[in-house]
């Protein structure tokens, strides 16, 4: 549990479980631009995004 990768995974789980953008009736929109995909969850005025680059395996969470 003390490893950095595990700490990051727990952070993501907490974000997913506490952010209202992921509510029961959330809307998921998926866009693709070349090798970059953007996943956008929206619910009740709240928004969360995952921008994933499948070429260099980088990502950003907003």
C-alpha cells in the first residue's frame, strides 16, 4: 500500500467515487482525434474529463 503506483490508484478511485460528474445518470461523451481520445462525463453541471494519448501513453485528468 505504500508504493507510489498504489497511492495514485487510490487517488483515482477516490476521485471517481466522490466526483458528482460520475453520478447514476451521468452522460458520457467520447471524442477521438487521431490517437487521442477524450472521455467527458457530465452530470448536474459537474464535469470530469480523461484525455488519453494512445501513441505516447500519456493522459490528463480534468
